[in-house]
């Protein structure tokens, strides 16, 4: 019995030591040496107006909402998240009997690059066809004109999905 009582504190010490590196909260998902992020206005190659501005606003809000980082307007921040809207497509998913589209799909594609102050790439996700410093992200949304949905609302839904994906890329790999 005494021997068991001697081993109990040692066993407890080993059990607690195994949990010493365990951390809680969303701070563990993101690089710890970054505190501020600068998001310059997103360049848009689309002919549709204000897509870059709307996407910039959505990304900044998503960073503030989901990450421990503070978005700043200072280009000398700890990191810079650059995005470029490279594609904006609308295609018919379900054609109607009369030839008018019943349902369309709006797709936006963005190239993303996240670097720290020293120029090191911070992005965690690496797609296959692009160089390591640039990632391609796309978001889409369904558009149903028959029920009164507009292209602008479908674009906003796609922008929201894109912003979530871009901020998701900022997480550290598991």
C-alpha cells in the first residue's frame, strides 16, 4: 500500500507533463509571431464594378472575426495579405424550357499571397499548379433569377465564401 502511495505523485507528475504543451483557444491555430495584418485593396481583373473593394472588406472583417490578428492600414505590419481577383464567371446550371436560365452559378477565383515582414511565406495551404508564394482560391454561389435573386446577392455570397477560405488558409497546418 505504501509503495502505491509513493508512485501516485510520480504518476500524477507524468500525466500532467504530457498535457503541458496543450493550449486552448484560436491563438494556437495561427502563427504566434504575427500580431498585425495589412490587407491592401484587392486588385480585380473583372469588368464588374466594386468586386475588389467588396472582397477586401469581407476579408478584413473575417480576419478580425476569426483570428487573433489586428487588421491595420499600415504597410509596415507584421504581415501582408495580398489578393488578386483573376476570374469572374457566370454559367448556366439549369436551363429553362424557353431558353432562359433557371439557375446560374457565379464563380470568383482569387490568387492569394501571405508574407511576413521579412518576406517569408506564411500561407499554410499549397495548391498543386501554382508557385509556393501564390495560392488560388475560388468561391461560387447559385443564382436563381426566377425567385428574385440578383447577380449582386450571388456575388456577395461567393465573396463571403472566398473570405472564409482565405482566412482559413492563414491557419497553421496540423
